[in-house]
């Protein structure tokens, strides 16, 4: 194990640390290793570390304080990632918003988060035009405007070397606020604390992330689905291939060209990839691990991927809120593909009836979960937070999923079969 690897191992062994500190360490030991690659453009760890300082210094210059929030609403780009990470270095909470949301919803989410600034691109600027009178915070364009070659973002950044006051980030501070889809009403802001993200990245090495990882991400950066792999790759010093828009053949070309080792995809993307007529001609032998989450993942599709795509396959079943967190290592348990696996280490899954009483194994019930990684609550909605919680007789806090499930106990394990309601 070299000096770089020892330094990372020491940091990740701590009860709490920050992703920006890990990035600083990578910049020290391997400054010119690429961290982001997109459309033929790359950024190395040294350049990322410096630009994060510029973002943090600019936020402090503009009076944005630690624990306050900024919003980002744009399509995936390297500068999007830089803003997110630089804000974390300043102890600022990030609210990544979906560009596919309505203008009214975006305005409401920014107001709810108390965002001090909005970072956006041209398409979002056009979308928000009808509600411009409701957005009073400074808006900073991440893309190049038509009348100039320098983006507002480049002009806004603090000059290199500008004074930046280090921030002692606390575990319980909000790392990000991720808004739910809002299918049942107004989107709720899910507050994920810094210690929750720290727990995520501490598990990264177990899934093969490391200094030689190359993670291909084609899901958006406002999604927790993406961020789990995004931050694990950064924590362990790997490289990230960014796709602003998923297209199956372009994805396979990138994976083969850059020898991708990891990816996170949703089931419909796997369906489209496996349906590419010449899928089997692509050399995907570099893959170590593939991940899937966010929607039902059929046993037949899992089996097809295991048969034709090298590397392991892991399905996560869980919630952005945390608590309910299961993992199925499909390559290790090909006879359990109809399930979503077992609770993550340190976690616990239980089933309850309509009265909040636990049901016996084999009986259906609502899935509730405990894990070391759980949301603080819904931002500005204490009533909704209470509705999402269930406490066992000992007082341990669980998060309710709203999904129905059945626990099947066998000699070797206890597996969960889940159904969205």
C-alpha cells in the first residue's frame, strides 16, 4: 500500500470526515489524475481542488454562510460538479433541482430551501422566465452565453489565491436537500446530513471503488441515485465520465473507450442497453461492478445482465430518506433475483401493519427501516417528518417506506420481496 492509499485509508477510518478533504488529499498525491471527463474535456484533481477553493471563496465573499443553501438547476456538466463540491468546502448546503420540474415548482423549492444563489444553464433560464418576479436571488449561468465566450460562472469565481476561510464542517449540518418528485403533492425537501454521506463513501471500497476506478454516470446529478456513485468515486480517488444525456450506443462507446469499471443505471437504461443489436461486440471486460436502483428491476433482466455483461451486479432498494436500505449482490445470489436482498450492514428491516404493530415473517406489511444513514427530516415540514417515522418499543427510529413487502427466512439469509404501493 503506497502513501496515497494509506492517507485515504486513515481518513476513511475516522468516525467523520468530509469529501472535500479527501479531494484535497488526492490533489496532493496525484494532482494530474483526471477526475472528470465529459465530451473530450477533462479536469484533474489539482485543478478541481483549486476551483473548489475559488467557489468557496466566492460564496464567502458574497456573504453566503455555512449551513445556508444554494440551488443548482442545470444539466450535467463539469462546472455543475465544481459548484456542488466547492459549496460543500464552504459548509454550504446544496439543493440540486431537476430541470424537468415546472417553473412554479422550481420557484417553490428554491424558496423552501432558502437558497441564497441559483446556478443554472440557458434552458433553465428560459423555463424560469415566466416566474422571474418570484426569484429574487442572484442567478449565475454555468454555460457560455450567446453574446460572449466567458460564462457568468467564470466571471463570478473568486480569483485564484483569493482568501478563503476554512470551515469546520459539522456532522449534523445538512449536506444537501434533495426534493422528492412531488407525485403526491408539493415536493418535500429531504435533508441528508454530512454524516449520512460520510457513511455512504466509507462503504465505497467494499464495492471496488479505488484509485483506478472509472465510473460512467449518465443519470442526472440532482438524483440521489447518481450521487451515491459520484461521491464514492471521488472519495477513493477515481475518475468520473459524465454524460449529460443518456443514449445507449454512446454509453457503450464511452464505456469501451475509457475502460469503465463502475456504473449506476436505472432499470429502463439497462433494458435499452441490453436491447442494442450489437451489444455483445462491445468490450466491457473492464467492469468490476454495476449498480441499479430507483425502480422495479425484473429478475429476467438481472439474469440477462449477469449472462452477457462482465462484472458484478448490485441492486439497491431504498429511499433518499435512508433507513430502508437493502442490497442484492445478484452475481453472488443468482437464485435470489426475485428479491431485493438483505438489509445493509448496520441496518434493520421490519414490517408493520396498519396499526403500527410488527407482523411475523412471511406475512405482508409496510416496510420500515433503520440504518446508520438516515435523513434529518423534511425541510420546514415537521409534520411530514413525523408521519415518515416509526419507533420500535425500545425507542429506535425507523423510516417508513409506504411499500409493501414480505420477509422470507431461509437457512442462509432473510430476504425481502418488495412491492411499490
